[in-house]
C-alpha cells in the first residue's frame, strides 16, 4: 500500500510540473522511481519511457485538437532521432548503474540551469538542415539513454532551429518525444528488463491527471515563479544523485 501511495504522489508531482510548465516534468520521474519506489536505474529509465510515452500521447491529442502540431516538421525532426534513441536505449542496459545515475544527474542539472537562466528563444527565420538533424539526433539519444522526454531540449530546438512559433513548438515536441520514446522502448524490449506494472500504472495515471491540474495551476500562479521553484527542486535532486554516486 505504501508503494502505491508513493507512486500516486510522485506521479501527481510529475504531472503538475508537466502541466504547469509545458515540459521538463518528466525529468523528476527517474529519481522518484529510484529513490522513492526502489527501482534500479535501468528499471527506472525503462519505466520512465512508458510513463513519458503515455503522458505525451495524452497531451499530444489536446494540442492536435487545437491545431498546435506541425506534423510534417515533427515527423522529420523525430526521424533523425529514431536510430540514436534505439542505440542509446540498447546501450543503457549494458552500462554500470552508477554511470547511468551520474549521467542522469548531469542532464537534470543542465535542465535546471536552463530553467533558472532562460534565454530568449526566437524563430530563426530559416531552416538549417544540418542543425535540425543534429538536434533531432541528440534529443533521440538523450530520450533513449536516460528515459526522459527532453521537452526542455526539444522546444528551443524547434523554435530556434526550425522556426516554429512557441505554442506550435510545444505541441510538436510532444510528437517528437512520443516517437523517440517508442523507439527506445522497442530497443529495450528484448533486454529482459523487469517492468514493475504495480508502480508504472498508478504513476502514469496520476501523472496524466496531475497534468490537467497543472494547467489550471499555471493560470493562477505566474509562470516564471513555477519555473524557478521547479528548477531549484530539480537542481537539488541532481546534487543528491551525484553525491549518492560519488560518496
């Protein structure tokens, strides 16, 4: 029963962050699965991919209904990340658990740093095919390797490199994240990783419901305030994970 409660609470927090900030909340899923629910880093990243996929698909349907998804652009961007996502997903199962945890902590710290010092991302006005391909491949590798959606990386790339408007970039990033997550899951399917469905199902359900509450919360609380609070929480988690690996 304690595990169920923890899964529900952790999922709700991740969902609130996703709904309130429009991305980045999935970065909390992996440390929650490891330190609160007792999964190994490899099990946590695989479970996180399932959670991220389900949550992203749910949010994608809403954005698609509102016309905020550039389907052709998103599919082309995601195509560059499919192979890296699959390769990284397969490689993650063969790495030492401490290396996986340390790598995740570094990415979490970078995400927190970006949120604390948000740059002004404006449409570039033209599309650079090489940069778009590199950005798509990099996002796919991060998704496959660490089990995170990478919205904090995808949105700036879609705006700055591919010239999408911010609202369209957020919706399109969900399409990219969904495809990359599915590719990474396919690569891990034959690895024989144990899936803790008693954790994954309630965690995912709470995250989806929490995302709706997060949207309502974002209308009451200033966006920058929510972002800074989440960023400091994420930075604290990253430091804790690094200390846990090094000590």
